[in-house]
C-alpha cells in the first residue's frame, strides 16, 4: 500500500495531481478577491458541519487508528480524535473567523517629492501546498488559515490519517458551498501513494509555497527535492533551563507540564538543563515527578548520581526529538552554558528559562536563537491558538518570511500600489 506498481498508475497520478493544481490556481484567483464576509461565512459553516458530522469524523478516525497498530503510543495520541479534539477543530475555525482579515491591509504608505503616492498592501501568497504527518486536526487548521488569508490549499496528510482527513474535508467543502466559494479552494491529495509528495514538490506552475510539517526525514526530503519555496517546520528539540535563581515549585510545574502534558507534540520539552547551583535541591524533585508519571529520564553523570532511576544519556540524546515520555537531563554551570548548549543542539523551535532574575532572563531571551523563547512558562504554549492566532499551520524554524507560529497573517505577502497624476521619469 502506498507505492505505485505500474507505469499507467504513475501517469494517472501525474494527471490527477495536475488537475488538482489547475483547480487550485483557479480557486486562488477567486479567493484573492473574496470578501471578508464570504470567507468568514465559510469558516463558520465548516465549524458547524464538523459538529454536525462528529460521529462520522470519529468513525473515520477509529478506522485510521485500527490500521495504525504499529505506531508508538505518542504517535497514536497525535492521530487520535475524541469529542474534545473535534470540538477544538470547530472552535479553532470559529476563532480564525473572528480574526481581522489580513488581506488588503495597508502596511505602509508615503508620498514621494514628485507626487507619487506609494502603499505597501498585504496580499495572499496564492496556492499553498501543505505536507503533514499524523495529526488530522491539521487538515482543519491549515484549511481555515489558508481560507482566511485568501489562499487555496492543496493538502497532503499522512497516510495514517487518510480517512480522518477525508471526513474533515467533507465539512470544509460544506462551508465553502455555503459561502458560494469554490470547493477547489481546499483539496486533499486523494491517495496514500508516496509518489504524490514528489510530484507536489515539482508543481511550481501551480503551487507558490510548500509547508512541510513532520519529522526530520520529511523535512529533509522536502528541502532537498522541492522546486518551490519552503516554509519549514523542523522537529521540536525544545529545552527548559532551570536556573539556580528559579522558584523550586514553579520549576517543577513548568518542567512537568513542558514534558508530560502531551509528550507527542512538537512543543514538548525534550531536554532539561539545570544550573549546578540547584542540581542537588530542585533536580531530585523534578526527576521524581517525571519518573512517577512514567517518564524515562536519561541524564549525564551529575544527574545519574542523584537518582538510581536515571539511565545514562548518550551524545545522541542531546540531538533527539523523542515525541514520547522520555527526557534528557544535563547539569550546566550557568545561563551562558545553557544558551551555548541550546544553540548547539536545539532545532530553533521553542526554549524556556525558569528564573527569578530579570537580567538573566533577558540574556536568555536575547541570545537563544529560536523562533519562540519563554520566561517562566511551559514550552507547550508553542501554539498559534495560544498566541491568539486562532490556529496555526506549524511552527516555522527558518528565518525567512515567517518564524514561529504560522497563522493567517504569515500566509501573506505584499505588493506595492503606486498612484500618480501623469508623472514620467526624467
């Protein structure tokens, strides 16, 4: 399953992908001119359809779960939908509808000495191709954000969430029809064949931007093969640094939540760094909290000496995104050592410092080179919804165009509108 067997199948897939691209390009032209009211109507109607079709969505998800028996517990959690998560998708679409429409916003304007009036105005990117793994809620989040920002979306979800995503797509199309917008504004690649990803990455005539959301192997493949600009969402090797000046109880709460709230999400902490000044006081309590909750703790020699349950960490552990109830722990000298470790081993995703020292916190926030840096807060706040964006397509770990949570505003570009009164250039 998932591999094309015959030449005829390959040719047919190319034709189907081309048809998807052409329909998306046509839909993008309509969306670029769509009113805010029409887009918001589509989002709210889609949310209503998700609630009305909850039983169908959960049945489709149950089928996906049954077919994904080989996934780890953390990845199965990413795939699982339940009543609360279905409601979360619907509420997310409604939250996006409540956001200001970014399209048409005048970012800056000025008048030149020759009388030319120049404005920089926000516009859609066009057609956005999104390639993602496991989490079916991304289907709703990505579609909603693309719609709000006037972009058409071509979605290639993970094969493990194929049935769930198809059920969610039905609801999105209901919303588009209710608003009089083309269903081709949101399309799902209708096959599990892995070759479809390779074809998407060459469709530069139809797709303007590719956004991959998944593990390192997916991101590396997309970056290596894409002929289309990429906004990459790399793995989340996220850190919490507990300073010697941290409040002990606050540190315990933040570390536990950062790791164990949902270990399988990209904002989960994977490495804990602890200042040597509190290694013998705060760290044993933190290790005990984690171990009692079923988290495997892999530590350096200083950490192992504090608790017999700690297993030795290897050099590879500092560069690993577990997406599971596993954490690596290292005792470091001070904030400078923590910053150096994070910048060397992190993925530029999300990192947090727990400290009561404002100057120490400021140094961390300024010098850690990540898309999201936090002071005295859990790394699990790395989420567009928590940032007030309604939802997100992912957390961009690159530095060009968008960084951090990618919401509706980040899915736009701009153009210059120049108004004259007969000027010619001398």
